[in-house]
């Protein structure tokens, strides 16, 4: 036998056979962000089937070689049994260091162990907890085997360590060829449940209003369950008892219903007596089964009375819900399915080796998912903190309408504001706040607040202290914002159901902080502090406007005045100076032009012309449109005028018009020496005489230069020189007491004979008037002062009636007429001029007609004949008078008011008479 003794002993053969299998499936017991902790139990069998004892039995296990196994958490060896009742191994605590040994190192390395006797079999179990990173594991299955090694004392010297004989065996899982080795498959058991609030398709939130009673809000809860392990599960129980912990008795539930049946046809048995408040918290019953990978979904409803005073908002901060699921392992048989009865497994640490069913467990994961599926993977196992917050119901929605009556008030007056609040949403309003933010300048009238006609005072807060939403802003449901910064009024409405409305009214006074003409805006909205910050404003921003009108006594400034006939031309209205009707005045105030017209007395007024600043006042510009003034009238007052306006006071601004006499000065090239710019001696003398004539009374000088053969340039320079000489002469005149207006005109004489400045001037013979029935009047060769004349419209009406009766007769009249008679007689066609410049009447009674129409102040006068000019002055004031040579100032005339139509007629007549007048020029 190889021992060296002479005896032929038979050879002793060693034999070792080992088994390793799962005696309790591995189930999850804990989780963290990276790994899953699983706990299970391995069972070992070690058989000495040889003819020699096996010494120093050692086990090597490389469990950490599995992908995804990151850590051995704990190990416990127990339930050691031996077929030899006297075996020392039963009483030896196996070394557990092999469980925590480094990777690729043996589990057990010991110096001494009792021998495994021939024919002895050893049985023991090892409880193992390890961490598994499922991402690292991937699709690689978990397997495990162990290797047992023993020493043989081949030389029988009692010390097996000095021999080189070693026997080892790798465990088999006990299936198939028991003589070989086969790793045990580590099948995991697991279950997952996810809980979600089904979103309402109309609102997008996790709840809806209860159709039968809008004071209740309905939450639909969905539970998805999946067998995420590798063992069939039976008796799958779902529990949801969280609503009972909310300490409110207003929660009712509906019975669960199947949403998605088990995907592989396993039975799903629902409870029909689910009553969370009554203590019946199970949703499924015995017999519910799930195969690996199989899923099902159920749902049920919770109704909550939103008006319950015990309910605390926001719900998602104070109320949480979490369901639990349990499933018992039903190990698959040869058919691949379990038998529907939970298997019993050895539970270590219990007396007598108690066998019990093993369950997997999961707490629901939280989330809300619009599609109704799980928010995450159905099998996500969560801890006790992975709860589902109860979502807030759809916030109520209100429509706010704001208005003021009346729409405009003066400072110091009250306006009544109305706030109409209507619940247009799907959720009742509970303890909502109606907030009114007034603008600066409005003050709440204490005691005026009412709700639907009953006294309901608001809480008055300081300016700008109104409740705000997210980020300190108040944005309504439609995007508009609050812009008030004044007093804040708040009414708390205990309840406003869907479809109901309330009306709040109050008075506010317009204070002096407001400005007349200003429009202020008042904002109101509904605020509900129960909701999250971004949902506390539950209405639009209702806005109403109020206009601040001017008070006629304290705020307005009124402008009055009169356009008057300044008879004495002093620029001030004296008591006897009448008004001039129909005058157009333009007022420029605050950038706006306003046009007014004087009445029959020449008066005008601008009521509340401006709202000047109460501290600084303001200005207004007034301008009389001189084009509207009667012909011949000139301004004697400032135009335009700037006057000061003071709030609450009236301002007066008059405009003076004066009918100035008109002195005509008509000249041509004969007034100058040759082609020079030097006046002749006679013309210089005439300049001095002109100044004296102008000094006789307020006058307007019409300066006309009649151009013949001289060029345009020379004519224009002479015209400017004459204007300058007249202006300078009047300025140097010591007794000049009024501003002289000079009107200049340059007239081209085309197609006439050349001037003969050396020819003697012959004046036409004076025309002697026929005797008239009226008393003879003395002719006074003096300048007639301007006087007030009758209304132009009345005169023209009289003229047209009488002149038409004598339109067909013609006779010669002799004598002198007043300028007024000459002017209107010529204008009307009663008088004409012949080719020698003599006055000619068109009817026998023309002079009588003119005399009867003339105002009594007018007296016939003879036209003076200035000796210095060598000729006579004609009656001017008419259009078409004979042209004069040299300086020939005419008799002063009264330029009566003429309409634009008559003036145009006279201009046309003047052109027709131009040929006849040419013969009087020299």
C-alpha cells in the first residue's frame, strides 16, 4: 500500500462529494442610490464517501466574482448537523472569515479542524446578505459554487500536514449529474409598486371637482404592481391605509377597480369591502398571483370636502399617501409555474428549524404621470420616505369686474366702486381674499364697505402692502398685473361655490393728491393663500378707471375778453367803444389750439380754458386773426397776447381794432433825378409835407411806386429807399405819438407811353354838383377824422335794393362828394369816372341816394391841391382812381369795412379803368 511495511495492505481510497443550493430565496431588504441589498440562505452538504478520514476540511467560495456583487454585508453559519452523533464538527463554530475575505481569496483557511470521519456527512446553512449593483450586473445571471478541500494522512503518522495528499470537490446544486459540479443559480425574488394620481384631462392636475357636489374634490389613485423578480409570487396583497392617518373624517373612498388585468393571465382578486376609515385597508385578496415580469394596475378614488375646516392647505405639504405590496414566493415546479401555494423555507435562528413562507415587499414610489403609467420603472423599490404627496386640487378660478360710478369726479368728491367676483372655475373658493389696490390719491371712506348690500368692512392696510404671488409680483390669470400703490382693502369670503358670485361696493374719495384731467386706475383680484406661491392669484386683475374733472371754482382758469373798435386808437377800451362782431381768435393752451369767434357784441370767452398748476400757474397765447377784421381796421393792441393763468381765477384779454385813415403816396420815376437814387428837390419838400399830413392823425401810409422804363433792380432799390426815408422821417418827428404802419406796393405800368417829367400837369376841371334837396353843407378843406360807421352788412343790403332801381339811366353830375359817398357810389356802380377822370353818375338820383345813405358825420369836402406837386389830388379810397405823378398825398380817407367779394369786384373794376386813368399821368 506504499507505506513501506512488508504487509500487502489494500490501498485506501479517499472520496469527497459536496453540494450547495439555495435554501431560502434571496429577497431585497434594503436599497440605496447605487445598490440593492439582498438577503438569502445557502445550504451545504459535505459527504466523506472514501475509506479514510479527511483532515483539515477547508471551503473556498468566490461569490464576489459575480458581476454587480459589490459587498458582502453579513454572514451567519447555523444549523450544523452530522450523521455521526459523536462528530466533533457539530460542536465547532465554523470560521466565518471566508465570507468577508477579499475577492478571489478562500472563504476559509484554518489551522485545525476535527476530521470528517469515513462515512460521515455534514450539513449546515449560511445566511448571506450582499449588495448588488444591478447596472453593473447587466444581463449576467448570478451563480455560485464552493470548493471543499481536505488533507489525507497517507503515511498514517498522525500528521496529515507532512503529506502532500490533498482531495477537493466543487459543489453541485444537486440537480443532474451528482458526480459533477454545477454552480447554483441565484434567483432573486422581488416585487414593485408605484402610486400615481391620475391627471384630469380637462385641467392637467391630479384631481377634479365632484360632479354631484362641487364642494368635494375627487382624486383618482392608480396603483401599478409588477413581479420584478425571478420567482412566481402568490397571495399578492396591496394595502393603502395612509388616508386614515390624515386625522380628518371627511375622506370617503370608492372600491378598487381593475384598470389593467395581469398581463400573463394570472388571477387578480380585489376586495369589495375596502374601507380605509373603518380599518379595512387591503385592496387585493388571497389568490392574487404574479409570474415573473407580469404586471397589473388598479385604481380607486378619494373624495375630500374642501370646505372642511380641518383641512390644511396646501395639500401637497401636509398630506402624503403610500401603498404597500406583499407577495409570497411560490417556487416554480417542473412546469415553470408555481402551484399557487406559498412555499415554506427554513428560517435560521429559530428553534427546531421553523419553516415559513418568504414574502417580498415594496412601498409605492411617488409621482404623477399624465399617461397613467408608472412615473418610473414599476419595480423601483422605495423606502419609507418615498411617499406620494397628495396633489393640490385644481385651484378655483374667479372673474373680477371692477367699475366706478360716476366715472368722473372732482377732487373732494366720492366715487362708488363695485367689485363683482364670480366663481367661473371647477373648484369652490374657501376663505378667499378679495384684494383691492387703490391708486395714490384715493382714500377709502370708512364704514362704506358692503357685500351684496350688507355691511361688510374690509381690512385696510398701508399703501402697497398687498399680498403677492411668486417672486413678489401679482400677475392675473390672463397676464395682466397690479399697478396700484395706494391703500389696500381686503375682504375674506368664507365660501364661494362654483357658479356663484358676490358684489362688493365701497366709496373712495378723490384727494388733492390727484390732478384735474388725470385718470386713475383701481385694481382688484382674488388671492387664495392655500395654494403654492405660483397659484395664489386665482383671478384676473379687474381694473376700473376714474377721471378727475376740474372744479370750475378752484381748478379752472377762464379767459374772457372783447374785440373792440378802438375809436381813439389808444389801445385801451374806453366806455363808448363798441365791440366788433365775428372776429376769429385762436388760443394755444397746453399745446392745443382752440378757435373761438366773438359774438354780436365782440365778446368771447373760454370756459375752463386751462387747468394751471395750483402752485406755479400757467400761460395761454391768444391771437386775433387779423384776416377776419373788417377792411381798413388795424390792431391797436398787442397781438398775439400771452397772459398768465391762475387756478380758480378769471383772466381778461381784450383786442383793439382801429379804423385808421389811409394816406396814399403814389410816385414814379419823376420823383428822382434822372436814373439816380436821389430825390428831386420838390420830392424832398413833399417828404416834409407828408410827415405833417401823417401827424394830423393816426394814419396808415400806402406807398406805391409805379415802374415804367427803369429796370426791376432800380425800381426795387428806390422802393426800399422810400420806405426807409418815410420810416426814418416819422421816427425823427418829435410829435410822433403812434406807430406808423407803412404798406408798400410796386406796380409795373406796361404798354403806356413814356413819362415826360418836364410837361406841365393839368388837373381835370372840378365837377360841380347839381342842387340837392338837402341843406347846403359847408365844404371844409380838412382831413376828416375817422368815425364809427354802420354795419357793413346793413349798408350793402340797402345799397343793393336802391341801386337796382336806377341801373338803366345816366347823366353827368358836378360837384364834390365825400370820400365815403365816392367810395360806395363807385363800388355800387352809381358813379363812374370818365376818360378825363371826372366823376360820372349812372342815374339821375345817384347823388340823392348817396346823400341819404351817408352818415350825418360825413360832410362834403373839396380835394386839396398840393402846390408842390403841380397837380391836384383825386378822391381816393376808391379803386381805379387816376394815377398821380410825383408825391401827391391824397385827402385822408375812411377805409370802411368791405367784404372779400366786394373787394375782389373793386380790384377787377380797377383793372378795367387803368386805360382811362393813364391820361392823367405825366
